[in-house]
């Protein structure tokens, strides 16, 4: 006759399910959960830099730096920073030229 798990001291007991089917906790339902404009999805601001543009710049920076591993976030942030500065310089230059040449209609 074979000894049972409790007799051998292994203590092998089937582990209970953390939540029995039907007893799982559920988040509260809200009327906005299925709406198109969910509060969890950030809306895009008019002056936001496009994702694709940041991705391309980050890739260029990564290649210029001999493709190091583990620096994805740093290159992404650097690309974002560079693109913002370029955009701000362009806006400032456009503002200066429009002040220097006021339009008369």
C-alpha cells in the first residue's frame, strides 16, 4: 500500500482556486466604459508631436550611437526633446517674421 501525501510529510494538497467561477471581483460598471471617448485614452493635443516622427528620430539617434542595447527609453525621450525644441524654434522664428512684416489687408 502506498503512503498518502500527508503521511510522507510532503503536504501536497490541491490548492484552492483564488476565485471560484462566478465569485471573481469585478470593477464597478460605469456608463462611460463603452463610450467612444473613454477617460483612459488620452486625447491628442493640437501641438503634440506625432508618434511616428518620434519613433523615426529615436531610431536615427540609436543608429548614430552604434545601436546600444537597453537605452530605448533614453533615445525616445531624447528624440522627443529634440523635436520639441525644433518645433519651438520654428514657432519663435515664425512669430518674429510675422512681427517684422505685419500684414495689411
